[in-house]
């Protein structure tokens, strides 16, 4: 039982750090493109003022969420809602937005690229939900133990 709880905690912390790493890479890519027009890892279109404005807003959010996930890892059980909010509005929102843009013909991704990115998002969504459920179970168990004492 104790070993399972340790594995759960490792998985929870893995989810925080996986999310932080993914956000860091996207934030770095956006930052390099906005400030230096260096295009790494993403297929950004030609820079326009509108695109740079939108990317700078996205860039700030990506850096902020990266820091939020690292902060969540410092107290992974107490800050478990970060995992939930990462799964639902963030990952699910990115999935849905990209799907709509692709279906409407506004995406410059190939079908293969689209399928790969969406598969990654689905996997991330599942990881964050599982980690949240593990953290919730640990929190409930801790609360029950405190009530018994």
C-alpha cells in the first residue's frame, strides 16, 4: 500500500513536470519568434503585427503556466486543482481550438502533423486527469486520517 502511494506521488509529480517542460518549450519557441523571428519547433506563418501581438499574449500565458506547474509541484497534493485546470480549460481548449481550425481549413498542418499533435494533447489530458485523481485520493485519505485522530 505504501509503495503504491509512493508510485502515485511520483506520477503526480511527473505530470507537473511534463506539463512544465511542454509549456517551457512552446513558450521558448514563441519568445524566439516574437523577438527574433527565429522559428524553431513550430510552423509559424510570416510575421505580421497581428500575429506577433497574439503570440506575445500566448507567450506570456505559456511562461506563466510553466511557473504555475513548477509551483504546483512544490505541494503537489495541496495544489492538485492546478492539474485539473491544466487538463480541462487548457489542454482540452487547445485540442478543441486546433480541431475547429483544422476542420475549417485554417491550419497549415498536414493531416499527419495534426494527428500527432492531437494525439499528444489527448495523452496529456489523460495524464493530468489521472494525476489529479491520484492527488484527490491522497488528499481524501489524509483528511479521513485527520478526522479519525
